[in-house]
C-alpha cells in the first residue's frame, strides 16, 4: 500500500483524500483534492493473487506539455523501474506518450496531444 501511495504521489500528483482501516483491511482513496472528488483511485490492502493483464491494458494520464512525458520517463529510469514504454510520438489521436509500471505491475501511460473525452 505504501509503495502504491508513494508511486501515485510521485508520478501523478495524487494524494490521500480518504483512508480507513477496518477489520482485516486498509482502504485508501487517492485524488487531486476536489471536494467532493470527481475521480479517485481506490487502493485496497489485503491478500490477493496477481492478475495477468493484456499487454496494452493501462491507466491513461493526460499531461499538459510534451516535456512532462519525458519527465515521467526520466524519473522512472532514475528510480530503476523496468518494463518502461519509451517516449514515442504516434501522431494524431495517440499523441506522444510513455508508460511506467506502478508497484503492482499496472502500466500508467503519460500522454500529450491525445484527446481524452
């Protein structure tokens, strides 16, 4: 749990907006601070089996500047993360992107120039 909270804080500027401990569990909501939140990542601590994900399944994060993609990639290299998607300019629709795995193996794509929504 701590590793995931630290990762999403460092790479996505998400912060803990709610946390509770219950019998046998620990729940953390990560968001950007809106009240009420419009979007949250819900992290649940506990025993589970790692799932096998399709190779292009990922979480998409849109950034405001192309350089932010490069910053995320460089940060991941500095942190020694493996399995990165190198920055790539895929042209219209897809835009400029890279991928960084979180501590649980979920890929987070940072993209610029991709119309989301």
